[in-house]
C-alpha cells in the first residue's frame, strides 16, 4: 500500500513526453519577474501585456467572436475566455456577477446559466449606457448607467444586498479613462477574494484601423492601476496563461483582490 502511494507521486512518472515543458518554464519566469516572491504585483510594464496569439489566428478568432450567439443572443467573448470564465466560476463560485457593458445581454444570460449549472443561485447585475433589446430573465437586473458614474447606477443600497464573492467584469467602452473609472470605483467596494476582470486589452493587437481608437486603453489602465496599487491585487496567472502566455482577450487583467 505504502509503496503504491510512493509510486504514484514519483515525479519522473509525472513527466509527459508529449508536453513541451519549456512553455511552463517561460510562464514561470514571467510570473517570477512580475510577482517576485510575494503574492501581489511587484513589477509590471506594458510589454508584459503582449499576448502570444499568432496574428493570423487572432484575426480569425475575432471574426468568430463578432458572430457568436448564445441562445440566439449575440455574445461577444472569445472561446478561450468563455472557458477561462468557466474555470473561474467553478473555483470561485461567485454569488454575484456585476458586468459593465451588457450590449444585447448575451454575456449576462450566459453567466446566469453557467452559475446555475454550478448549483449557484445566480445574481447578475448588468449596466449599459445604451437601451437595447435584451432577454427578460428574473436572474438578471439590467440597469441603465454610465461607467463614468457607477455610483449612480450601482448605489450602496443595491451593492450591499449583493452576496459575495463577486465577479466583476468591466466590458464597456474600452478607453483608458473609462477602464480607470471602473477600476477606481470597484477598488473601493471589492473585498478580499472578489475578482475583477478588465476585458479587451486585446484591442492593442487587433487591426489598428478599427481598434486604434482605443489607444491601448484597457492595458494602459490596468498597468497604471496595478502600478499604483501593487499590494491590493494579484494577477491570476493560472487564467491569463492557461492556453499560453496571455492567450486571452484580457491580458494581465484577471485580477483577484487580496
Ligand atoms: C463590448 S460590448 C459588451 C458586450 C457584452 N458584455 C458581451 O460580452 O456580449 C460594450 C457595451 O458597452 C456599452 N458602453 C459603452 N460605453 C459605455 C459607458 N460609458 N457606460 C456604460 N456602458 C457603456 C455599449 O453600449 C456596449 O453595449
């Protein structure tokens, strides 16, 4: 019995010849450079937001993202990020998802269903500046509001009713000042263990004739915010680098409040 257990944890037997371990070494080196030996961000710079998506692949993925539907409602997330959210949901088991940027409500509907599949009674709050047709679902509260005045859209009386842990998703205007406004607002209300995901830093790597207007807003905002508050957040490397270095539309932007 004892021998069997030893056998099972023999590290040599864990090495899989089909796996390229240099990939893991590169990922660990990146983590060490940015976190050092502590758990929070120590060094961060804009270069570290680069993804390892090959340009051709990314162009195709983006075309698919813009055509994706969930239960006949447009849903603007990459297949990579949908799986990353699933990893996070099963690990965090968020009782509330707060989303800034609803569009047609596809992501709110998807979050509601995914939480329910995990046996969580979903509370989804989704804020958007535009009034668009959206699914009617008792689990989702759609609120008209501006990311620049979140205190109006999400007053304290509402926030204090929302059970923890929270998963907050900033997916609205993608400009530097709008991302920073969302980061600043939620920084004041997040508790230890809550998550904040700033979406679409990938705009820096998409065709600049269309996406250049965002001027690398999400990445610059996350970079400046984390540099100013290194002790308050941990970048979730498991998620950022799950498929390879920053193979996500949200590079370095899966953040856990510490
Ligand atoms: C990328 S879409 C959201 C996509 C949606 N979360 C999904 O995954 O399917 C961005 C949304 O942000 C909204 N938006 C833009 N500027 C905003 C602002 N200042 N405040 C709140 N919402 C804003 C837009 O109206 C749009 O519906």
